[in-house]
C-alpha cells in the first residue's frame, strides 16, 4: 500500500494489528514528520496511535515516552540524512530505527517500563 493509503488506513483504524508493528510505527512517524513541523507531526502521531490502540481494544498500549522519543529520533534522522525521496529509501538508509531496543541507548529499561513514562514524556536519566 502506498503512503497515503497507509496513513488513511491507520487513521481510519482499518489496519490489522499485524500490519502495524514497530516498522509501521516508524513509517507513520516518517510520513507525519515529512508533512508538518515536529509539534504538529507529534500531535498527528499521538491521535493516530491512541485511536488505533482503542480500536483494537488495547487503549493501555499507548506509551507517551516511546512515542515522543521515536518521533524525535525519526525527525533527527530526517534532518541529518534527508527524507531519501521515499519511505522505502529512508528505511534502507536508517536501519537502526527498526531496532525495537534503540531507546535503551537513551533510557533505562526500568524508566520505559514505568507507569509514569506511559502517561507523560519522561526525560532520560543521565548516568
């Protein structure tokens, strides 16, 4: 499915859960970030993720810290490396974004696992 169809399916809650794993989240972050500044892209991502999680009966799956942190990482990669011209090219240029444990480079696991981090964005602790 092309990018517009993907976002429409996400926003319309028409994706199956198996169609929206980690790579789907990164794709959505990339697409929203290409369309708007960080604040608007993040608002769009939050809205889409919350609606999707609710539509599959798992509203508690939304995680604010992970959402904000990955949006920031995608945005940083876009700034530093460019959008590569397409989702597929961006994905190939930025394989580290598909590491589900990438945030552990910045956040202790215990912090990411906390109820607070699910509800609000929590800054990483300095070591």
